[in-house]
C-alpha cells in the first residue's frame, strides 16, 4: 500500500492519528485486501504493527484472538476492533464499513457482467478454468482448518460425524453447529484437556518500536465494559435491524433474504467456507435464488475481489433480486443491486454489534475453557462440513451433466494442478486463478466446448 508514511520514530511512538487519516487508510485497505482472511490479517499486521506502529504486536494479537472467538469474518471484525479502539464507535464503523463497501460495489458490477455477458465464449472459457480452481480452494480450506483444529482423535471424530451428518443425512448446518457446541460444552467438564485450544498465534516479534497503542497503554474509557453502553449499542443494533426489516417487508423476496442472512451471519464460525453449505441449502435448494452452478461461479468471483470472502453473499443477493425482479422487469440492475445491498447489510450488522457492544465482555472471557471448548468443537465440525462442500463442487465440475453424463477430464487436470499448487507450492490465490482462467480459455479454444 502506498499510504502516508507513519509518524514518529523507532525511539518513540508515532504521532496521534486523526480520524481523517485513519479513514484514508481503511479506504485503501478495502481496495487492496485480497488473499482471504490470512492475507488480509497479514496485510493489516504489516501496515498497522510494523510500518505505522498504530498498535503493538501483543495488542494486535489480543484483538485477533478476540475476533476468532466470534462468528463472522475475523479480518473485517479485526479492522472494526482496531478502528473502534483508536477512534471510538465512529472509528469502528468506518473501518468495518470501508472493509466491505469496495467489495460490494465491485461484486455488483461483476454480477451484472456475469448475467449479461456470461454466455460469451471469452467469459465462459474463463469461468471454465476457474471452477476447478475453486474446488481446490475449498479443499485447501478444509486442510488449513483441519491442520489447526483436529489435534486429537476426539476432534477427528467430531469432524467425521459432521461430514456424515451433512453428506448422508442432509442435516441442516445450524443443527450441526448446535450439536458441536453442546459436545464442546459438556466435553469441557468431562475431558477438559481434549477441548483446550492451542497456544495462540505465535510469539510476538520484537523490534518494531513503541506503538501508539502499546502493550502497557491503558484501556481507553470507551473500551471498558459498561452495562449502559452494552444496552445502548444493542438497542441501536436491534433498531437498525428492525428498521431494515420494515423496509424490506415491502417485498417478500427481500424479507426472506433479510431473515435468512441474519441467521447466516450468526452461524459463520470457521469463516466463509464454513457457512457456504448453509447458504447453498437456503439460497439454492430452498429459495431457488440461483442455481448450484451459479453458486460456484459466485465463489470464483468472490475469490478474485478484495474484501471478505463471505461477500459472495452479495452475488447471491444480486442474482436473487435479478431473477425475482424485485423492482420490476424494467429495473433488473437496480433490483439486483438493491438485493445485494440488503443481503450485505444483514450479513454484517451482527459483526458490528459483536465488536461495539460485546467487545469488552468477550475480551474479559477470552481464554476461559467454558467459552473456548464449544468453539473448538464447532471448528472441528466445520472441517467435515467444508469437506462435504468440496465434494459437492467437485461433483458439479467434473460431472457437469450429473454422474450419468461424461467425465470432464480437462477440469480434473486443472483441479489436481490447482490443488498441488496450493497445498505443495503455496501459490497465492490471484496468480492461481489467473493461470487457471487462461488454461480454461485455451482449452475452450482448442476443444471448442465448455462443460456446463
């Protein structure tokens, strides 16, 4: 990022940061935050801890641990948390909103291009190459989360049970989350050593110099727990939710989206890949806002844009608003954009409430086994759910006409190569998608056909 140089020197903390200066940084971050949560968190660490020294390493990791406990996109919540810590509620609102808005605008544009021009040979060829890469990315997510969460045979058992529950019995994702949380809660009493979380995010690095918010900086008054502040923010959050639902009630599709994505926002333990099966169940199988193949295409678009990966819900909303003509047949673009905005609002409102209202309360509870054990069990269950999602994507990509149709060997080669690039050679997402897109386009030109 080419932003203003940080103030101060290594001998002392940087100068105080104004809200306007912070706003410029958060706006820039919203446009360059590629790479999923790991890349986004690494970028924030580089900029806020190492370069600008707005917050110390220990305080940064403490905030990250806090956000990892909550449902929702941890990178966006981390930005909200640091913005709130530095500049009160307005700072948190600005940081969190600017982390999301650029992605919303870009996805609205890309969704329109997808619907209007998606059948053109150039666009179809690009998506033909990207779809197998998405399958590999989901598999990588299962591997990444599993390597962190499945530390003993009990966690492996929870993961296996969740996979069987959703793959064989089509159990709803909320039921799997609730069952895992109950297992973790009871397990903490019976075998606490099984459910104890590992040792954080690594040792703090030294040598960055004193920070504006340093290790021993006193907690600002606005960041201390207050029942009055908790009630105030909860009240405002509920009022905003009720007002938005009141406006959405003018259309049954928008109302259904408001309710559905509110529930989805409260179930995103484990990140975007974990909630995608729930979104698929509701948006594709129950509400029919889009097809399964379109869902894969939406995830591909989400991987190529900045911001949280969960922003794929904006694509879901746009296609639902377009197909259901929420503003009439003569305003398909506006209807899709409105639905995407509604979906985004209901998806991220809980994250702001969690940070602004529950931050001090959750921070005080961090590290207590009664709180972390359910999270450990949920994370293990998420691994099984994501593996099911990877198999679902592979099925649609490799057998685009179903198991009775032909096997797509070209897609299989692209998927295997993408998985090897991710898991063995640690290739980053954007170069991977670019390479797969070119490969798919070339394959289309050579064979003259594209599956699906």
